[in-house]
């Protein structure tokens, strides 16, 4: 069966000051439809850069990225964003401070020519557990968890097949993280969504992902299933070191 997401020999470079950074080096992976796939590694391992390359936000990349068997063009068009949406790490930076929740959710619908905007906005808010009472609030009137729920609603409102999740709970209080993760888990089941989730937190990955790829210095080091992660059955010394550093985490 053709995977929904197929990345082959992805190479990403960008300039940082006077030097060039080789952020991703020959990375290949596949994700089946309906699967949740994790990218794990230390800061600077290249995991978030992979998501940015998929979305067309990486300045220079080589290789092949296929969605549904079709290679992505250098510039992503409206059809791509109907299929693939991203939820960013920081809910405080990802929402415009002067836009109401209604505007945040209505703009993508207007851009893509949806006519039933009223119904879709209210349904999106209900799906993420906010309700219509939040519709005309501004970001400063929301908690971090509520902002991230709005960001998830914005990503889902176009009914994509794929969500790219870049550390979606790392900026939230521990008490709120589980609520947002459970929301994402439920939405994936209800909608049949496919996830690629970036995280440095092995407990999050064990809870959310069917499989994961451990990254180091822009390369894939080792691929594990959820069961292998929970059994701590890593073969790579680097993955073993990550597991040891996280000893005591709860694989819920």
C-alpha cells in the first residue's frame, strides 16, 4: 500500500550568520494513512526542520516529499494546505494579538472559498472544547491551553488529512499538556487523521505515536515502535542514552 507521506533523501541547508547549517542529512521515512509518527531528538537534531520542509518553510531543500503518492512542487499551493496543516509550538506567538478567534478561524475559510463559514467556525470551536462563547475573544483573553485549542481548531477547519505537530504542548503547564494531548488523540481517531509529531519528550511520544524515528545531527538514527519504546528495546547507543536520560518517565 502506498504510504500517505513518503520522504526520500531529504536534505536541508540554511545560512546562520556567516556559516551554513546542514540541518537535515539524507532523511527518509514513510507514514501510513491514519498513523501517528514521532520525530524525537535533542534540540538542534533537525526534527522541526523536517516539518518546515514539508510545509515549504525551509529555504533550501533537496530530495523528494510525496503526499498521497504525488511529489510536492517547490512552492506549496492551496491544494496542499487543504490536505496538510501545522500546529506550532508556541500558542502565544502563533495567534495574531489583534485578531479575534472568529477572524483567526474565518480567514482560512475565506481564502479557500468556503461558503458555510458560520457553521464551520462554531463546529470547530465545539470540537476543541471551547464553544461559541470564545468566538469573539482576543488571544490576551485566553489561557495558553485555550490558545493552543484555537490553533488546533484553525488547523482542522479546512478538514485536512495530515497534521504536523511541532512540540504542541511543550509551552504549556504540565496540568494542561495532558488535556491537549488527549484532545489531539481523540480528534485523530474521530477524523482518521495522520500525524507527524515532533517532541523531545519520550512520555508524549509513547502516549501519542505508533512509531517514531530518533534523530541526531540531522540524520535518522533508529526507528522504533511504541511497544519497543515502552520496552526500552533500543539498539543504537544514542537512543539508549536518550532513554537513560529520561528514566522515570511515564509511558502512559
